[in-house]
């Protein structure tokens, strides 16, 4: 099955470059990527779940605002959650025609959008599937009270620096490629895949970094209170739709404590811990991700 690509103009002036498989008019699975990735990471899952034997879904993965050939506003404030949720709500309307999504599937920063979408617009998706993306309630708790998570998230304060782009581009993106190998060897990170990533970063590195710059949810530092100054009301944290959280337990940036207490916010929670996987579980174990997601959808 071939992947189709196109530029989707949205009513509020943003364009998202999209990838998809499956027939229009079928129930929609919408896949949201994270940093420093792009929509192509989902290609294997798009093709899998578009097959009639695996549900015959319409599977769509946008490059999020700021990434690849999608719109890249210069104003950092335009990467705040309300704008990001607006993009996905508008794309869901185009693809699902007013029907709820069959499932919103998301990893890393894409999960930050998906948590907000499911909280604010629960009628717009039947299910939510999150892969190594912290719930805002447990993440805020950890950034405020856990020295280990604050240390693990210290890289966020590097990524908001005004010279981050310059430093990350050095030596053929040596520092960014190291994001993928921090846990250990990454045999999936082939030279062809590195080239695909470098092309994305050549086109849109600032857009991806602006997600970090727009968010105060990061470790406190001198002159910047970060997460220590934030309070989130309970009504912004509850998720009423059935939710799968799939978590690679060797994630060195998002520690296992972030899945503790999720049931406080998500009554219909399915939590699947994968001991021998890291933050990059979609690359490391695509077959397992497809199997767990397929079981959840059934």
C-alpha cells in the first residue's frame, strides 16, 4: 500500500504537510509525532492499519506545526497548546467529516497535543493511545518534586537557548543524532534514516525548538521558574475516553515514575509497560506497537 502525501490547508491559515494510507470515508486513525522527528516515523503503522485485515482504517499522520513542510510561524507564542490543538481539531474535521476519530495516537510532543485534545474535545475521538508522552499532571508533579526527573529533563533548558539551532547543527547534527543513541546502540538508525532526519532538520529545526520555547513546563533554573510556577486545575487533567498508555521503561528522558498515578486522571486506563524499550519504541519495536495498538482498537 502506498503512502500519499499532500499539503492540507486549514481554515485558520495553517497548512500541514500530511502522510496517509487507506480509503477516505473509513474510520480515521490520526498519528502525531514528537521531537526531533516527523510524520514519516508512522509510515509502517499507516500501511498496517489501512489493510482490511487490520481494521481498514483511514490512517493520517501530519507533520505538526513547525515541522518539515508544514507552516512554521516565527512568533514563539503561536506554538502554545491552544494553537496546536486547533490544528489537530481542524485536520480531524477534514479527515473524519465531523465524525469522531476512531483513535488519536501520539508519541512525545505529539502526546502533549493529544492529552489536551482528549481533555478539551472528548467527543471528537473514541479512543486515545499515548506512547512515551507524559500526562501533564504526572509530568508537572515530577518536575516540581522529583530531582531525578528534573535532571532527566535538563536538556529542555538547552533546547530553548537562542543558540540551540547553531549548536545542534554542528558536525552534521551530532547532538541531535545522539538523542537516539543515549540509551544504547540504535541499530534501527541506518544511514538512510539519518539522511531523512537531517533533511527534516534542515527544513524546520527552529519550528521544532519553538515548541520547547513556548512551554513553561520545564525544569526551573536561574531567572526562569519553569514548572515551579505552574498550577493546573483538575478539570484540565481528566481524560474521559478509553486510553492506552504504552511506555518503554528504559526511557532516560521520561522516567518510569511518570506513569505512576495515571489512574487518578484516566478512569478507563490500559497501561502497558515494555521493559526492553526506550523512548524510541516506535522505531525499536514497531511490531509490538502495532500488536498492542491493534488489541486496544479491537
